[in-house]
C-alpha cells in the first residue's frame, strides 16, 4: 500500500515541465544526427574537386552512411534492454561525434567513406532509442504533446541541413559540416549524463544471433539495392536492372524472408514482428510509410528542382526551403497537443490533404513562376507534415504493448530507412522517365518543368491515398490503470 502510494506520488510529480531537461538532451542529440544526413548532398561537388575523385566514389560517403545506419537500427531495442537506454544513447552520440572529428580530418575520399561509416554506426541507434525514451518519459494524457516536441528535430533538421551545408560549402569549407558537430555532441553528452533518467535494465535472453546476422544484412542490402537503382547524382542511379540494384534487392529480400521466419519462431526475438497482429499497428505503419515517401520524396525533389530548373545556388536553395522548415517546426507541437484530444485520424487526414494540395500547386510550376508562388506550397508542405508526422508515430507506439516500445521503434526506424531509399529511387526513376518522354514529345525549355510537374502530381496523389487509409485509423485503447493513477512508466524505471 505504501509502495503504491509512493509510486502514485512520483507519477503525480511527473509533468512536461519536469521532463523538459531530458527532452532537451534528446532533441540536441537527434538534431545533430538527422541534420548530418541531408547536409552532405550539397557538398558533393566540393568533395569531388578537393579529392579529385569521381561522383561514383564520392557518392559512397552518403551510401556508406545510410548502410551503416540501416545495419545497426535493428539492434537498438535489444541493446537498450540489455545495457540501458541511457547508456546506449550516450554511447551512440559519443561514437557519432568521434566519427565527425575523423571526417573533418579526412584527406582522401576513401578515408571519408570509412569515417562516415563510423558516423552511421553511431548515429543509427539515436533516433529509435530517443523515440522510445521519450514515449516512456511522457506523462499519461500528454504523450502527443511530448512526442510533438521530440518530432521538431525530425522535420526541422532535414530541411535545415541544405541551408547550413550550403552556406558552409559556399563561404567556408566542407570540413565544417563535421566540425560543427563536435561542440553539439559534447553538449548533448553532458546534458544526457546530467538529466537522462537511468531506465531499469530488463532481463533479456541471450542475443538472437541469427536475427543479429540477418536483420542488418536484410535492411542494409535493401537500402543498397534500392539506392543503387536511383540514388546517384541528382537521383540518377544505375537503374533497377543493374547488377548492383538486383544484387542488393535479391540478397536483401532473401535475408528478410529468412529473418521473418527465424523471428516468428523465437519467444524473445530481436525485433518483435508479432505486433503486426494488431490491426491498429499495421494500419498505422502502412500509413507511416506513405507519409515517409511523401516527406522524403519532397525533400529530395525540391532542392534539385530549384537548382536545375531555376538556377539557384545551394545556399539560396536552402533559404527558399526555410518556410517549409519553419512551418513544420511550428505545426509539430500543435499536432502533438491536438493528438491528445482528438487522436491521430483527423490530424493525419488534414495534414495529408494539405500536403496533397501543395503537391498539386507544385505540379503547376512553369518557367515564369515567381519565387513567392514556389514558397507558399513549400510552407504548406511543412505545415501538413508537421500536423501528421508525430500523431502517426505516437499512434503506432500506443498500438503496441508498452513493454515492447523499444523494440517497436527499432522495427519502424529500420523500415523507414528502406522506405526513404525507395522514395528517392522510385521518384528518380519516374523523373528520368518523364524527362525522356517530354524531351521526345515536346522538346524545349519546358521539358524540365513538365517532368517535375508530373512527379509532384504523383506525390499529391500518394498523399490522397494516405488520407484515405487514415480514415481506417482507430484510437488505441489506453492503459486505464496508468491513466487513472496518473503514473507514467518512467516512475517504475528510474534510479536503478
């Protein structure tokens, strides 16, 4: 009785204000890692010139980073349960920061590729651990608001990456893309040590060695195969029938099939695939994939469009994308707070309808389109994504058993890594096909605009499909006992 009262008292004291300090530590770490993921795209020409290397070789600074992340993401849940979420989060930030220091010192393209892999191995586990950590910290009834705060770096960082990197490449040197990570990493580690609670380690069985082998192999090879198909310069990959793409997709697909069979036979798997038995979870994750393709497809297409069709510099492109980043950052916490009252369905439908409208407006662009006409739909894209991104993520985590949250974020993050590559490769292939079509049927200055217009229209249609899927979302059942007692799980896990 006394223990129950003590636990309830601890829960009552938990609020967004009391968990603000650990949230800042998590946000700083996440922002640094996600920012670096998109910053490298605008540095490619400078790297080729400095190293005297081909695009094919320098492209591996991005591909190697993505493969390393895809390989370690599935391990995040098990390692957090085994060694503690705080310890693994801090270790990942430290490894990423050290990798950044090495990247800044690289003198050859080969060295930079190796050091980027080290960065990716460190940064891959940051996002899934941060998401699970934040969900566990969130007080009952405030999960949407808290997850909305943690979602800010997830949308702001990819949009700000080209701005920061563009300025550094244009006015300083590409080395500073990595140097700026050093003080941020140090701050994140110090804040984490001082503010993150010690989550009680769970009793976990011996590591699932078959899962450990086949999960990284499956996700890394799928990312490699899909990236090879359409992830080269400007998205110009080697094609879906190239040896690289076929090898990656076939090996990754077979490894994924074996992994699924192995995991479903284990009582304590590396990734808990049985959560797909929940129809709420399955609908949520399918919808998350649709939003992921729309989001990263837009982040991929728009900067290239602005530079190729409109002739803007990387830095100017980054500035034009700022309204999208700012609206995403503004609407993300709004979407989180409304989620606690309304659930995911109305927010996701509204957000995707806004995204679809923005995609349609972008599909109408022409050579005489003004800058304001471009920035308005970009701001709408940011607002739509801000409203729907974290409600979907929170819905998925609420749909799964609470004790499996750490494993669920690893599962969803690994799948998202593949879907991001698929979005870029698929849209690259579509864009190239439309370029050839319009060049043959109506050669002239409007070919580029027509090709991009059709591709943006596909994204608009995809968002409509997502809104239709969102109609099927149901609000997951809450843990009534925790809600009534006002006791978040963190009160049971801190201080050990």
